[in-house]
C-alpha cells in the first residue's frame, strides 16, 4: 500500500472557502463540516492507496458549483459519473478541459448544438471550447450525481456520494423553484422526486448515441431551455 499524506481538515476548509465565494456556502457547509464527509474523503484516500485510483482530483470535486454562482443559477443538467479515464474530468459534467480533444459525449452535445444553432461552431471560440465553465458562469450547473469515479469503472462511487447528492439536490429544490432541470439518462431520472419544485426534462444520456449511429436524440433540449427564458436571460451556448 502506498501511503498518501493529506490533511483532510485543510481540504475541507479550502473547499468551503471556494464554495462560499460562489454563494453555495450555506448549502454545502453542513455536509462538508460533517464527520460523514471526513469519512468520505478518507475513503477516497484509502482507495487510492490500495491502487483503486479515482477521478477527478480532489481540487476539482465541486468545480461545477464554484464556476456557477448561486445567485445566477438558471439551469441544471444532471448526468451520472465523471469521465472515468485518468486526467480527463475537470469537475464540470461533460467538460474536459484537461484534455486536447472532446470526449464522445461532448462531441455528441456539440453536434446537437450545431444542428439546433447552425451558427454554433466550436472552432470559432476564442477560449477553450472543451471547458464548459463558460456555461457554468452563465448559471448552467453541469452536475454528475457521483462526484468521483474509480478509474475505468463506471458507477463505482454512485452509492458513496448518494447521501451527499441527496442533500445538495434537496437543498436546491427547497431554495429554488421552476428551474429547468435536464435529467440525462435513467440514473439521473432516479432523482426526479428530489426536484419536484422544478421544470423537469428527461433526455437520453449523450453516451447513448454510441449505440444509435452516433446521433444523440436531445429532443431539442438546448432550444427548449432558451425558449423558456426571456431573450436577455438566454444561454449563449
């Protein structure tokens, strides 16, 4: 076993500072300060020491929230796991700014955006098109219900994060109303009852396109979301 030296209390404090800066402190504080979260981080540490490495890195755990200010929240996309390959996931669901090429799910998303918005071209973007923080900064919370996953083992940490995710979504459901929430795939749909104050859209997970000739049936979700907003509030995908 390769021992990994970390200060869990220090990690908790740094996470909470960033989340508080983004306005999420009141929601996250009870969980991050809890003994259960301490045990969760220790569990991840132990797994890594036992050669069951996970992704993304701890510093990216809550990046989806850090980049999406609480007071700007407009839309939530919910998937399942971070990308399971090493050094790809960056804490924002489907974003892969740590890599130099889009992962298949993100390619399918971009293809749909080009279909729904013919003027959309990822190559025209002046910033890193693989980093979806540009959506997060506009109020789009790109969330996986498992915040980590064992390398190359999809679904491995789903139950580990379930109580934490339950608290976060329950809190959001209590504090917000009528936000468009896109549930991507069957696993995401399991959380519908926790979001009963919101406007729910059910769409196949982008990864399903791999089994359907490379076409993702998004049900025109990006246009539907923007059509639900006043013009000034629409998302620039």
